[in-house]
């Protein structure tokens, strides 16, 4: 930095916060550090008693923090997000649509390993709505070398875009409720209203609802019938425990399902099942889905709606953060549950 007369400071980067005091009216920062001084600022600066100011000199190799932060934000973003305007070296990054936030974690770490760079995000695989704040990109100093931008571009070329939002699909969904106690009317179905409410939040249509006893063949036939009727997602509820009468897992496999997992390292949701009939996902939902606000279902469903083929390693990764506190006042998703990387 160097001190120069204010009349010669136009176009320079202000190197200090400047306070203005108007007795009885105002006391605060009139000009923030990092501002590019404009011609119209000069009368006010002189009125404040500032004949000289400290400035950073921009040379051919330097970039102002706002210019650099905008370039940083644009370089690290992919589809489904939009960059805000730069202010004091920071750019907010917002979801451009409803969907599933995808953070390239290795790429994020790579960029943040560069000097003078700071990129902060919310968690990978978060469900976001249009205009949600999902990340912020900031340049630390007031001025950076243009070579820093070249380093950022190299990181993105190596790892791909860091921040994007996948749009949700709206698969036609079949619900199969199992259990002789529900089928025979001994107890009321508690599953379907919960599932319908969760699916409606994503705009998914329930195309069929079947109620069946604990019979392997009948459940398997219902799965195949739903597939043939055009279901793109099948949810089978109940019968997921290890009791002799709980035959849902066997039924899914009997229908030809390819097992991804039976059992998940999440609580609530340990008795969860995921299988595929060709490319058709089938979820076996344990009883906890009825009475817990947040379960394994809430973590896996958005991944499927975003068109992802969920694998066993994806379920295993959910174990980090997979223990729910079951708080009396549930704050999900603003908590740790399911926030794996």
C-alpha cells in the first residue's frame, strides 16, 4: 500500500476502512476497504478531511478482489447454480432450481488448498430449493495475482466443477403395503399417508396402492404387476424385521430384484432394503418411517429422484452422520443426520 492524494486515487483500490461522523446523524464506515475509488467519491472524501488515502496499486498482474471472486465463482460452478454479485471479495452461489446439491469434495479441497482462496459450501447431497444459498466463494486479500486464477482453472480442469444441482425427476411410484394385520383390517395403515406426504413434496404421483398379507408369492406378483403398469419406483412397506412372518425382503428377491443392501448403518432405518429390478429401484421400508420424521428413506429417496444409481458404498458412507439424536423438536435437515461426504 501507499498513501496518495485523494484527487489521484480514482480507479485505485482503497486500502483502509474510512469512518465518517455527522454529529447527531451518522457515525460509521462510509467507504470500505477494497472499494475502487470513483470520481464522485472525491468531494465526500475531502469533506471527511481525507486529503490522502492508502491504496493498493493494481498492476498488469493484479486483480481486484471482486473481479477475482467472480472469476473464482464462475470457474467452480456447474449446472443448476447461479452466481450472485461480488461484494467485498465474496460471491454467494445460489441454487437455480429445486434439486440435489452435488459437491465435488476432492475438488473443493483442492481449490481451498490454494493460497488466498476460500470456498465454503453446505453439505453434499443436500436437498435444496431454488434460490437457496448453497456456497460462497471469497478472495482473501484485496488484490491477487492473475496467476491465482490460472491455478483455480487448473484445479477445475483436474477435478471438474465443484458445485452443481441435479434436477429431480418425478417417477411414477407404486406403494405396496404388506402385513396380514393391515390386510385383514386388524390395524390401520399408518405407512401410506406418511409416504404420500413425502412423495408429494417432490411432485411424485402414486399410481397404485396394494395391500397384501405376508405372502412371498403375492408380494412378488404385485411388484411385477407394478413394473408392468409403468411404475418407475416401487416402495414396499412393512415386513422388514427378522421375524418369521416378515417376508418382504424374500419377496423382493423372489420377484427378481438385485440386492444392493438389506440392512443399513443408519438409525433410524437399520432394517432398510434397496434392490433393483433391472433399472427399477425397489425400496423396502422399515416401520420407523411411519413415526420418525427423518430416516434412511429421507436420505436415499432424493438420490434416486436425482437419477442416481445408489450403490452399497453410498449406503455405507451414510454411516458417518447416520445416528439420529431423535430430538424432541426435530430440526432436520438442519442437523448432522445423514451429512456424509
